[in-house]
């Protein structure tokens, strides 16, 4: 019985240390009242992020401006490697891309002429990001007819986001142009277990298995 309870205790420690499935892993900050940003109909935009722990990214939010609050259909996302010397970028190799599934959007304010909204999204496929590694997260619209802008959360940070005109040649060295603003977005998911947690889990399951095997071999008493 001691082995049994020891195994359960080990598993409980692992479970209690596991983060929630929708933890906020990164947040660039709230949208600045009155701010604009890159028009998704004209530009591909991407902003940088770095996570403290290796994590699986499953969704997030981004703030946008639009007169109707309606997002275009078939938005996509791309995770890029850093293509230069961190933290200056620009975005490099595309590591993963897929559909940006909009779960909900709601009004967050009407600063100036164009209302601001927040969209909550889920990634079509989870993305695993290493700790202390710079990536870029981009949102793209396949339409040239929408009028949605990804709004800013900081006007002049040390390093801003990058944008690339859809009408430019991607092979040109100046395809990505740096800006002096940060885009408003967050990323959610779960941190990957630390190696010590995996070891504890293995020990717990091994101990539990050994206890069950011994209980099967024990002769019945009557």
C-alpha cells in the first residue's frame, strides 16, 4: 500500500504542476486608443515573440480595427524563424502555416474614427516553440477587398513589427520592411513539462505498475 500511495503522490505532484491548457504564453499589450496598423488586405504583417519556457501554442488573440467588426474569411497564420540577428529580425524561414480559426470577436472601444475589436482564435495545428528563441507570428488575409487593420499596442518600442506588401516580389532583399510599432496580440497554450516532471511521472507509473503486479501474485485469503 505504501508503494501504491507513493505512486499516486508522485502523479499528483506532476498533475498539480501542469499548467492549464489555455495559459497565456505571450502578450504584447493592449491596443493603443486611436492606433491603426497594417491593412491585412495590402500587407502581410508579422511581429516577434519569445517564450520563457518551451510551449505548445494552440491559439491566442489579436486586436483589429474595422468599421463593421467583421473579419474576412479564410485568414491564415504563419510562424517564422528569426531571419537576422535577434532581436532585429526580419522574419526568416516560414516554419508553420495554417488556417486561423476565429472563435469569437467583440468590441473593445471606439477611439477616434474606427472601432477596435478583439478576435479570439484557434490555430488549425498547434505550434511547438522552444524557450528563449525568437520567432515571428504573422496574420494574412487572402482577400484584397477587406478593410481590416491589425492595430498597434506600442508606438515606438526598441524593435517593431515587420510588414511586406503583397504586391512586392518576395525574393527582393527589402521585401520585409521594419516599423517602429508593436502589434497587439497574445498567444495561448501550455508549457511543455520539464525533464524532472517527466522523470517523476515515469517513476510514479513504474511504481504503480509494480504494485499492481505484486497484488495479482498475492494468494487470496479466506
